[in-house]
C-alpha cells in the first residue's frame, strides 16, 4: 500500500482516535452504511493496524479506498461507498 497525501472532499468524517481493532473498521462499516453510493467517508484512526484492516474492509465490501495518509499520530483514510453496499 502506498501512502498518499490526499486533498479529498468528504461527505462525512468519523474520528476513531484511541480505538483499537476491530472498532475502527466496525464503526467505519456502520458509517458507510449511512452514506449513499459515491459518497466519501473520511476516517481518522490512531491504531496502526488500521493500515491493513481498512483496505481489507474496502476490498471485501466493494468500497473504494481513495487515499491514505499517515501522520506521526494518525492514519487518515478516504473511502468511497460502493454501489452494492
């Protein structure tokens, strides 16, 4: 996976800072269900495991991981809800 600095619009933001696996992925999944296909969720996590878990979730659900950015303390994800979710 390649990190990208992403200047992406988001229709919703979910801050999962301080939560450990599996909570960031679980909460992101619930948040994505509330969005319409094509809308974007901006997910903020502090759990380094999310760098593997979030892309895996997106692959499994048919959502699109638009970008990932790592900072010293956070992992930021932009996930577009897929058409079949």
